[in-house]
């Protein structure tokens, strides 16, 4: 919470803003001066000092314009000060006195409610977003005159009301479907398991085998977000300035597909004033990385910690910020640079050294964090010319939603929503193996030399498969299917 203090004293006319303001705030002096004058209020020709408290916290952005203008009007007794302390003011001023929208309103509304403020004065275009917070009177305004009239009692402004989730309407508008994909039943099954348990996936196959097509249809089978998840995602898009003024809530799971030229800061977030990156914009959704080895090694390696912890921490000299990053990663790659290694119809033209260099960009620790690793082969002639007979996304999503609901009920945790997020202690508690499955797993560890992380991943995938089968115990067939999804434990040996 930032308090705007205004002092007006005799002396040579001056307008100073203190409290570590950035350039946008310093420039607000001209916006506020013009906004007050053009709204037909008196701007004092005295010494004006505005303090943004606490003074040791760096401030940024134009969202303080309205507060500063109201403070000056209150200090010159052009507006009553009686009710001002019960309200929070946010908005950018235009030169004509209009109030423009700003970023991050949802987080501000949560702060206003926690501070027990009676109401929140916001730009009209931000009203739907702020009204998501229940128990807070959100007053939408379009100009400085409206704010003054509201507090003087000359104008009544109806508080904004919250919007509904509206998931079904948005989902029905998606024009891609799993039934469009010919063949690749093995890959479709793997993606269904991934969606049901929130698992990361790597698809390896030649160009044109359908990897990108499969990944882009992932958003049609992931389960609907809960209201709490939607609020989390909306907060991220709000502070990033990516939220539409017509839609107060992000109601569908995000799907982000950054280009392979993205920088580490663009992926994880950063900047002088840190902003969320692609992995935070994918929170509670899907991050698709096409042409996986084409990403720079530094970009790929920064994924390791967020994939494990579900958060990303950005440290600066002045502050440390933590952004949420619980996302499902879908990666796609060719088996070699030319893309045809192992292909039955087209010969690979890469030398062994080129193949090793191409695959060495993906380190062993990063591969270890990818739950499901599958091969997507070239389609056969009959599959290419035939008619697709696969299941629709709607049918698959019903099974996925049912499995997620089962997981939420079984795991009984506010912070854990799917099997992929289970801690080692929860794996021990909830992943119950039958006697035959226990023997099978012990033999697999001996023969495959699984790491501790790979062991946990296999148990989580097995648990998801058993949940899809509506069984409480992991059987041998569940383990066997989970093991076949770890076929590239070391991609350099593939």
C-alpha cells in the first residue's frame, strides 16, 4: 500500500514528487497540472510537495496520477476530505482530466480489501477486473470531475459487479479438435495421461509426423480451471498488462508457444522492474516449446528449477520477487538436425558428430524432469489418405476432468491439484502398489538404472493411469505403461 501525501506551502511555484519515483511518475506532474486545470479546478501556484510513502520503496508507472490529483484538490479544499481515507484511488490521468486504465488492478483490489478499505476508485475499463474481489465497493470513473462529484454527493455511481467464469462459452469457440489428427494413437494416449496428471511431455519424431498438431490441441482436453486458479492466472496477466478490458477474468487455461529465439529473461521473467516471463504466463496452463534443441542452452537450463519447484524467483539489488510457474511443458523435437534419423523412407544426412551436437543441447538433468517421453513416427500411407476415426476432444476431456476431480478428492490438499505436484511424502502415502507391481518395479530399477527422480516420475505417471482406470491400487499394467513413456532416459543415446 502506497500513501500519497500532499503538502502545499507558500513560496516560489514548484511541483516536486519524492519517494523514489520513476520517470513515468515524475512526468505525472504535467498530466496532473493539465488534468486539474482542464477539469475547471484551480491549480495552486504555490510550492507543492508530494510524498509517496514508504519513501524507501521504488515506485513505477502512471497509476498514482489520480491519487496525486485528488490529494492536491483536498489540500486546497476543493474536495471534502472526510471520506477520502476510506477509499483507494488508482488511475492514469489524461491532459483533459479523463481517467485511463492501468495494469495490475486485481492485485491492488486484493490489497484494498486486506487493508479494510470501504471502496476502490478505478478507471471504468478496469472495473470488471477489480469487481472479481467480493466484499469491496468498486466505483468505476471516467474523469476527475466524476470523482469530485461522487465525493461531494452530486453524483451517484453504481458499484461494478463481478463477472461469471464463462468457461463453457470460450471453450466452445475453439476450432481445433483431437479428432482432426490421423493415427498417432500412442501419442494421443500419452497426451491424455499428461493432461489428467499435469505431466510434462517430450515428443520426438520426423518433420510432418504431427507433433505440433498434437501439442496445439492439448488446450482442448485440459480440465477447466477452478475459480481460485482463474484468479491466480488473471493476476499474472493483469500485472503484465495483457488483460482485456472487456474480460475481467482469464477463464481458460493459458497456452503459450514462445519462439526458439526467446531470451532467458523473456522465458523466466526479468527486466529493471521484473515482469513475469513466458513460464509464469503459462501458470496453470500449457507451455509449448517447438524445435526444443533450437532453444539456446542457457534458456533450456533455466527451466530446471521452475519445473521442479513451480515458482521462479528473480533477484535484483533493490528487491526479490517470486512469480508462480506451475505449468505443463510440452516439447517437440526432431531426432537429428535434418530430422530423418531412423526414418524408414528418407535417409538421414547428418554425421554422428552433428547428431551428438544437436542432442547435447538437452542435458540429462533437464530430461530427467520430463515425465513422459514418446516417439511420434511418420504416418503410414493408409493413415495419410484415410479418414480420421479418433475420439473428439470433448470425449477425452470428460475423462480427464473426471480423473482430475478424483485426484483433488484423494489428495485432499489446497496446494496440490494433480499427481505431478505430489511431494515424495505424498508419493509414499498415495501410490499404493500391488505385490506383483512392486516386484515388477524392483526389476525395472535394476535393469534400467533409474535415478531417484525418474523413480518418482514413474510412480506419479502410474498413479495417473490407475486414476484413469478408476482404481486405487497401482497394478503391473499401469507400471508397464508408465515405463514405456520413459524411453529416452538419455536423449543422446536415442
